[in-house]
C-alpha cells in the first residue's frame, strides 16, 4: 500500500531544516504517528540515515520522508502541516475523515490536529 500523504510547503521547510541541522545531513525525516487523544494523532520524529525495513519512503521535492508501515496507514489521505504561532508550534495533521470529538478535552486542540513541540527536540547521538 502506498500512502497518499500531502505535505504543505511550511511542513517541508521545517522537515528540511531538521535534516540540515542534524548529524545526518544526507538522511531523511522519519515520522511516526499513532492514534491518540481527541487530536487524532500523536507523533514523533527523528532524522535517520536510511529507511528501515517496511518503511514507506515519500519523496517531497527531493526530501526523503520515512514512514513506518503503521504510520503510513494512519496518514493515508492526511495533510501534514507546520504551525508556528503563539498558541502552538509544531507539526499538525489535517485529516478530512476525522470526526469532531465530543469530549470536554476537545477544547484544548481542534479535531484532527496534533503537534510536536520544538521544546522537546534534542540531539540524539547515534553510534
């Protein structure tokens, strides 16, 4: 299965910047997501030298984006965007299939949006 994932120019710029400033400048942006919470998706990312077995590799204008199989399935039909505002900075996922949540915690984030905080970024040394 090939995931149909759209990446906005602002998300592409963020991903390229992360790859450029990593210790793997020729690597790719590894994006992992899991279902979670009212926002729809919880995510994490790293910069890896090469895809792992079973990864879907997206070519975003020459930028390699590695998606584990489970993440590719969850991101099918989703647009990956990047937001930089006073309220939130990070990746967000726009899923036209996601229904609005009716629970009380939904007020903290719009439906079908998840963020990765830049405050959580740290350099990981790889052996």
